[in-house]
C-alpha cells in the first residue's frame, strides 16, 4: 500500500468511526432524555485484527451491551452461563445461542445495533454476521440495524435485508476533507516537527487522491 493509499484508508476509517460514534451518542442521548427502555449496541470493525472479529465475537459484544441496558441481568442469560460453565472446560456460548438470546432480549425493548466499517470484516465472518442480524430482526420487530461500509458491501447487505432497507451514499467534499486535515494537524502534539512545506503537501496530496472513497 502506497503512502497516499495508506493516508486515504486512515482518514476514511477515522471519519467513518466518528460518524458511527455520532449516531451511537445521539441514540444514547435521546434514550436518556425520553426515559425509554432503549438498548444500543455497537461494534467497530478493524481490518488489522480481523481474526478477532468472528461472528460469535461480534454478536457476543452486542449481546453484552444489550444486557447492560437492563437494571438486572435477565434470568435466561444467567441460566445459560451457568449451564455452559458446567460443560467440560467451561465452553463459551456458541453463535446460535448468542443470536437466540439477543433476539429474545431485543424483542422486549427498542434496540439499535450499530456496526461500523463492515467492509473491514473478513468475507466469511461478514456473511455470518449479516445472517445473524437477519435472524434477530425476524425475532424482534422493534430492532433496527445501522451499518456503515464501503460501497461494495451494499449488495451483501441488500441481499439479507431485502425489505425495509435504506441505502444512503455519503461522500466527502474536498473542502470538508481539507478542514478535517487542518483540525487533525492542529491537534498534533508534535506539530513542531512539521514545517509549512510538508503541511502544504499533505493538504494538497490527500484531497487529490480521495475522490474514490
């Protein structure tokens, strides 16, 4: 990967995560203001640690967050963990069990599941994650899913959620990218190491090679 491509990937991933964080924060704030029983779960994919993003790990992380929205841990959750502890080696919950629990719990309250940068999940795991989310939505009509990713994963998402899906294409304007870079440079603790010439080159090169993102 060239320096230009690496810079594009870094900024694309960073702005995507910021966008998803804004969505999650907004949902959590609105839930608190409304005083409703709302559960919010989120997962941020990272291509550098794909091996840690198995479908069971992703759905397990979402389940943990949804459980955290309850004042008391539901009995079915504690019972399931007790049963698995009794098994040889204390086997962890498997994907089918996680999906069943998440579907059951999310059906008791409005639930929002947010997945950022789905394209950075390995293809095989990505298919299992989407299929699991499809099953959860069938069990819980009050569940909504928010997903971000590069355009090429849209077909996979649409295949699993043929009904009730809204695809929104978002592309950054050059002026937005430049403003963002300015802001990140201003926050740099080692800004003294960058002269005006390097700063000008960064502000010129990255926006030039960013049109396809």
